[in-house]
C-alpha cells in the first residue's frame, strides 16, 4: 500500500492554487532555464493528434513572425507517448 499512489483524472484547483502560491515566477523560470525577458508559449497534453500536436510547430513559426525580435520559448507540457 505504501508504493501505490492515486492519480486522479481531473485537475485539482486547490492543489493548483497552492502550487501557484509556493512557486514564484522567477524561481519557475530559473528552474526551466528561461530568460526573464522572454514570452512563454505553452501547450499541454499527450503528444498525439487528439491534442493538436501537429499544430505546435506551425504555431511556433507563426508566433516567431508575429513576435519579431521579442524572445520567446515554446514549451510542450506532457508526455511524448
């Protein structure tokens, strides 16, 4: 029983709010190696057709055109398979 962890299928707003309070923006950027001055674009989900994964790169290309010289980072949050 000590090795079993329950992972619920839906997000917990209470845990998200607590995590937001405990992690500062600067600390999160530092942990991810993100510069302070960059715009961050993130997509989330499993990396398959149901989540629009095939659109991620074209969106990044369009974002680069739109952002001009403004630095940005694109992150996919979630498992590859």
